[in-house]
């Protein structure tokens, strides 16, 4: 890729500066960056003639009249306007990438499910062709809900580009490193990091080392935001300064390129005669970013009781119901357990949210057996779930000394909508048929005495 990266990055009065690795620091900040000196107009957005003969174009992630604190847009100064990056479209089929509602009448989604990792394959798979949908929720056409995917990547996208008009993509790598060359800059992504790719942002994905595997939460609704910390206060959880937004980078290549667009759940392609990643400068608050999950600062109980899992929320995509998310992205990473006289793993529960979990590495404390790195599980709305029999007995009889949960990182895509299992997840993915047996050893311990039967 013929790329030019900025050696001089400018920033507006948001107070976020350039990180040591060349990214710009901060979540949702007002950024400005140019890959050529003087390419970014000052004092106005759309001059009569832009520097370098560039075209001014606004990319809007919200309605023009959205409240100021929620309004998302980026002004781009590009070699060609985006109308030159598409032609006549034709529909194509990506049979393993599904959008909600994708309800198979022969698949039972009511249940507790767990899968082993999707195996790697010798097949040539890019980030787009290697997407495998596990669950869908809501409706892509009314812009509510989500889909949970696994990606398998064995090859880079060669002169091929993609954007989703339907959704924001939250990418969670589990194996292998990827490079997202976007029209607003380059994001390199490794396991233990995540990336947010906004709706409508064009990108190409290169395989840096692989094969690569990971998870994607496709968010049809309002964009991800940092959760309000409430009584936690000003610090902790995911701190804004740890989010990194790329500096302007552009291509100027005359080469036949394929552009794929996801729109209302269908896929379309068009051919153009140049590389479309041609934004030489941009400013605004609508851009891709990445975040290192190892910087997440967990907050938990320091005296008694296991806290609600919501205390581990990294990102939230709000719905129309206050406090009930379209999606929460929740992280369970290394942390200390110190609560006294407490059952320390997650308690048994059923709730109105449906939970899709994935294991990035290590052992999850409530399911020490069978939930392996790359694996995933689904506990749908109002379906009871909780620790397996061994985890329950061990936690109930343990000597409650301070204990460090180490070498562990799992996550949850949680949504207010029921998640429907796809035909692929039900019939082709490595479903653990005996997962529900993990609770078989939960025997009756009530014997009429206050102590109960722990024999």
C-alpha cells in the first residue's frame, strides 16, 4: 500500500493529544489531522477551493439535528468525492453473514448453549467472506438490535473494500493480528484489543499474522458510548484517554477495486478504477478507534457480595429505555476477589437481557471446564444460568482468602432483545451437545437443618 502518514498532527481544543504510537488519544473527541501540510482548511469547513485540489465532504453518523453532545460527523478532504467510489450495484450472496431478523423455524433458540471455537480452515477467507453469524436480535431495517459473529481470516483483502450502511462494528480479536486500513486512518489490532468501526466508514482488512479468529458485535442501533459511572465517580472502568483514533492516511492508486456494501441486510458490489481510501485530511468526532482491554480498570466489591456484571461494562449502546441497553459490551478480566462470607463467582440468575459470551484467553471462574479460548456461549433472556456444579461446590466451601483471578479474559455482548440462533450456529458450528449437563451435579442440599447437607 502506498501510504503517507502524518508527521505533524494537529488537535482542537478538546485537550486530547497525540499518543506515543502515532494515534490520537481520547474517546469521541474533536480531532483534526492531515497527512499533507496545509491540507486541512482552517476556520471553515467548505472553502470555495480546498487545498491541493481536494474535495470537501461531510460523513454524518447521526441526523444533522441530533443534540450537540450526541452529534457525530467528520469533515473529510479527499482526492475524489465518495460518489466516485461507487458505481452501479449488483447483489451478491454472503450466505454465512446474516442480519436480524434471521429466524429459522426449525431452530430452538430457547436454551443454554455453548460452542467450541470455530475451527480454522484451508479455505481462502477474508474478513468479509469469513464472517460467520451465530445469533441475531432485533431488526436491521428498523435499526434496533444486533448480531453476534465469529470471523475466520486466512487472507488479506486485495484491492477489495467494504462498509456497512446497516451498523457499527465492534471487533474483538482472539487469535492473529489484523490491519484495518480505513478511509480515516490505519488501525492495527491484536488480541486483547478491540476496535470500533463506525457505520458507513469504508475499510480494507489485511492479515498481519494468522490465521486470525475473533468476534464481531454488529450494532444496528445507537452508537457505542462509555457508560455513566454514577457513584463510581470520575475514574475507573474504561478511561477515555486509552482509546486511540488513527491519524490521516491516504492512498492515491489507479487500480481496479471492488467495493462491497452491506445495506438492509443484503450485500452489494460495485467496481471502480481507483483505490477509495483517499482522505488526505479530516476533522470531527466520527472516526474508528481502538482500545486495549488490558487498560480496563475493574471495580468490584471489597467487603461482601458479588457485584452485578454491569459493573464491568466497557461500552454501552443505549436504547429508548433508560438503563436498558440495546447492547452492553462487558469484560471479565484479571482482578482480585476479596469479598468476605460471599459466594464469589456470578450467582444463579435469569433476567430480561440475553447474553452472548466469548472467551479470549484463560479460564472463566464460573465455568472452569469446557469454556475454552475461542469458545462462546448463549444464555437467552429469561433463561436461568450460573456456575456449573463443581464451581458452585468449590466456591461454597473455599477458604475465603484474597485471591487473584489471573490469566483470564472473557467478554459478553448483552442485549435487551432475544438472540435467535442461526442455522449455521445450530447445525454447522461445534455446538457442545452436553453443555446443559454441567448443572446435573447440583444436588439437593436442603435437609431441614440450618447448616444444610454439604457431604
